C-alpha cells in the first residue's frame, strides 16, 4: 500500500467513524452533528488479513480492520469550560480524555485495569489489558439515576 493510499484509507476511516457516531447520537439523543466538537480520533489497532500491524503503508491485503478511539464533547460543554477557564484567568492548552494516553500507568501491576466513568446520564466502562485499550462500553444511566 502506498503512502497516498494509506492517507486516503485513514481519511475515509475517520469520516466513517464520525458519521457512525453522529447517527448513533442523533438516534439516541437527538444531538446534531453541528453540536459535536471533535477532540481527537486515534487508531488504537490495525489489522490486515487478521494480522496486527503498526501501520498499513507497505502492506498488501483487502481485509482491513481498525479500532478507533473517538474523543469528543458537546459544543455547549466546551463553551462552558472555556467560560470557566476565562473567568478564572486560565488558559486551556489541551483537552484530553484519560484513555487517550496510558503513560501515567508506570507501574507494571497497573497495566491491566477496569475504568469506570459515571456520568450524569451515560456511564462508560473501559477495559485495559497489557497496557492496551481492549474495549469501551456505554451504559445508559448514571449519577442522575441514583443521586
């Protein structure tokens, strides 16, 4: 696969990922694409013909499989965060999700973990195995249901 083909595949992958998320959020919550602010899209895993690869350039194969971590928030929340930061005289350098980078897991014993993020209406469970994000699942329900 050439550099140009690789770039086109990643572009298509990210556009399709966004489209799938837009459709899912619209169907479940009525949230429009214009209401979402993308923080990052990161490929966590690549497989060609079932074999894990570090990158797709230079490989041949028709069966490509990707695992993508999409980090985003509603624009109204971003506006609120920016207002709070401005009121406090702070500058936001970067917004990240804890699951984007596992460098903070220095201790070998912590490479396998379960993370639970209880939100207001939706909670998330993330499974980390041997330092790699294995799975993220969402659960309908959160703090508003039991506080």
